[in-house]
């Protein structure tokens, strides 16, 4: 397999509280380069909180978060924002595209924000849209794109700066079954080409098709873990 020994994610005893609520109760987790890790578990168990921690969108109350070899829990705001834009790609359930920019510009913007010149950013964005099969939709605004097209734009944007880690929170959650399948194929293909993935999902097809490791999350902690071959059938709980 393409999994190397390099650790792209390292969480050490990460705790996160919201007032009296403990959302993450001392989570430790390592993800090697090339893995596709799927986190599954009931609503409210802390999965999104976990992903936001790894994304640097939120900070732990205690514990350490390392991504791509950098301790992001200790970084200042500006450095963290810079790191996030350059090294982490994130895909959302509801796409989070900018409605007043065409698809191509949504993607190119991710490059512009890290200082890539406009022409170069647009060329790279077009190349990505092409790879994802929607080169002809570059001028379209999100409002006229289908759900599947919007999510492809979301994935292209996340890949713009060749991130060390691609995070996805319920990437098929807002898509119909057939469109979801296409996004699953897309994520699988990216991982086969070496992209490290951390997915949070309720979608058992996504986990079964894509994941090289399944993590079961409950009450703010990891309660089960299975490394697997993708070809193995996976019995849903
Ligand atoms: P999941 O993604 O597994 O459904 P979340 O990580 O969204 O779970 O939430 C875990 C727990 O933390 C839930 O009880 C949720 O209500 C709470 N929570 C999440 N974000 C916040 C927040 N910003 N403020 C207060 N409570 C939050
Ligand atoms: Mg969630």
C-alpha cells in the first residue's frame, strides 16, 4: 500500500469542552501518510469537534495537535491561518462555496489567498476542474450547479494548494445516493493517488469503499478501531 510511516496527524490527549460539556475527552490518534481514515459514531459524539481540531478551526482545552509535523495547538492566529490555507484542505457537507463567485474563481481563490498569482491560480483551478470532470462548469455560479457539481468544486478548492491532509465532514451528507457515489469514487481515487484523508461520515458506503481504517467514536472518545483492506466486505453495525 502507499501508507508510509510519516505521520500526517498526531493528537495527544486532546480535550475540548463547551462550558460544562466535554466534547472531546482526551483523544489520542495518529494518521500515517496515505491512510484514509473514516470516523463514525452517533450524532453529538464529537466527530465534527475532532475534525475542527485537526483543521485548526478550533483549539483544544488541553493536549497537543500536530499536523504535517507542526504543532498547531501552540501556533499564533496568523500563523495558524496561513498553515491551514497551505497544508489542510477541507470539504464540507453543505459545500460552503462563495455564491457570488463562479466555480473557477471559488477554486482559484484558495490559491490567491496564499499568494499564487491570478493567472497561475486560474490555470491550476481549471486543471483541477478538468480532473474532476467539470471543466465546462468553471463559469457557472454555485446557484446553478447541481449538488454533485458543487461538491466537486468544494473538493477542487480543497486540493488547490496540494494539502498534506484532506478533511471531509459528511461530504456525501447533502447528496442523493447516486451523486454521493460519485463523490465517494472521487475521494477513493484521490486516496489511491496518495492523498491522506480524514473523513467524518454516517455514510456506510463511503466508509466501506474508501476507508483503510475505521474509527468508532462515542461520547467524545475513540471506542473502537479497525484497520482493513478496502476490498474486504465490511459488516455494518
Ligand atoms: P458530531 O459531529 O459527532 O455530531 P459535534 O462534534 O458536533 O458532534 O458535537 C459534540 C458535542 O459538542 C455536542 O453535544 C454538541 O452539542 C456540542 N457542541 C459542538 N459545538 C459546540 C459549540 N460551538 N458550542 C457548544 N456546544 C457545542
Ligand atoms: Mg458533525
